[in-house]
């Protein structure tokens, strides 16, 4: 198939540091190529890919302090997509990963398309927006993500996947607890610190701080970093995560929001590292309680779960990752959706 992947421009594909959506786009793009498909990737110019790269901007926006209006480059991106889509047989299907930015233009597209919604949908402002575009075919990344808007034109749910050779399974029990990702109130780093302190186990925090969350970091998190068990090491590069996660006893994931997926959970499982997570959003879909981690209701249960981590099998965590969350499986799932929307498009044309 000839497939276009349209990524956000905030991070490169794959990201140099933090960035879930662009990372998933990268894994999907490269696996599609490995499986013999022809892929055009619309992304920032510092992306690294085997696909044909169309770059409306040379650098990812987060690393470009010269960009004042981040919407403007995305308008150029959409123009590039629409222009190429008008060429005969350019694409069999277009896969968007840019939320709803393209919806008005997508209504005019003759090429079949799908949109994976990577973010939270429990925001009231989204209701009238999606009501205005009820026919846009969309894909969820967990069943729980659909709960606020079950009436959308859902084509399926595709769980994220990772290349199987990306992380190494370490069978030895680690020496610390890990927190990886982004520091914000909904991610619960303050809860992670409390869990580690109550359990008496060291905690290493590897996370970025967005400007929007700077006040939370300065006023809530920073004062908690003085304890002898707590180490804040900042944002990791991609290649540093394997050792960081693999050498941990467990990943702490004490979220306080309806997490649509939680890529870091399967990154930990790929390393053989179990996860202790609060029962919110997609957590019960991703984790198997008592197998790949412990799903808990709050601080007390989380502290108890730390004590029970040694009974979990790290090789089994890795096995579940390979069975459920490999990039090859994710890609096969998307290919089935692509073929479905292509067949539906041909049916409408015949009618």
C-alpha cells in the first residue's frame, strides 16, 4: 500500500527526548516499511526515517525557540498533505496523528483517511467540535479513551506497540523505583515520591517539565526532592531509557487523569520491569494485575504493592509485552483498518 503518515511538528520523528505521539508514528512508519509498504512521512526535517520525508519545517518546534506561532507551521504541513493527495494514485490511505487540525480539509479529501486520537477526550470544549465532524473516521488507543465520546465514527482500537529489539529484558530485581515521563499534576510525581518514602525504597525521577507545569514543579515538587531517597535526574534521551527502566524494581505510574494509553508502561514491560499504577484510564487494559504489575486504588495500596514486587516474574512481563505490545502487532492492526477504510471508500465511489 501507499501510505501517508502525518505527524505533529512539536517533536521530531522519533523524538530526541520526551514525546509519545511522534514516537509511535516512528515505530509504525518503520514497521510498515519493513513489511513492504511505501510510506511518505510528513514531519519535521530533523526526523530520522526510511520513509520518504516531507518536511514543512527543518526542526521540531520544541527545540526551535524562534517559532512564536506553532499553529502556522501546521497549516503549511496540511497544505503539503492536501497538495500531494491531489496527485493521481499518490496515496491509498492517509493516516493523521494531529488531533483535529485537519478535519475541515479532510471533509474534502477523496483519498481514504483515518485519524488516531492520541489525547484525552474528556474536555467539554471537544463535544461541539466533534459533533461538527461526525463522519471523520477515527481510531482510539484504548477502549477507555472512547468513554467521553462513544458516538464518534470509531473504526477500531489499536494499542501502541514498540520494536521488540528496542529494550532489553533484565531478570535481576532492580535497586530503585522509577518515574519516567512528564512532571505535571495529572501524572502524579508527588504521589510517586510519597510512595517511595513510605516504602523506604529509592526513587529516581526522569522527567521533563513543560513551561505550563513550571509553577507546579517549583511549588509542589521541588520541595519534595530534598529527601535522601529521592533523585531527580531530568529528561532522558531516548537511548538512556533502556538502562533506567531495566535497572528499576518497578515503574511507578500513580496517575490522576484518564490516561488514554501510557506508553511508558509498555516500555517498562519491554525491560521486564513491572508497573505499579493507579486504576485510571487505560491502566486496566494495559496491565494484568498480579502478572505485569499491581493496579492499586491509592497510596496505601501502592506502598503494599512495592513490597510485593519481588513475587512478579520479570521474564513474564517481557513475554506479555512481546505478545500484546510489539510494533509488528500494532502495524498489522492498522493495516486491517487501512484496508477497511479503503474498501469503504471504493463502495462510496461506486454508489
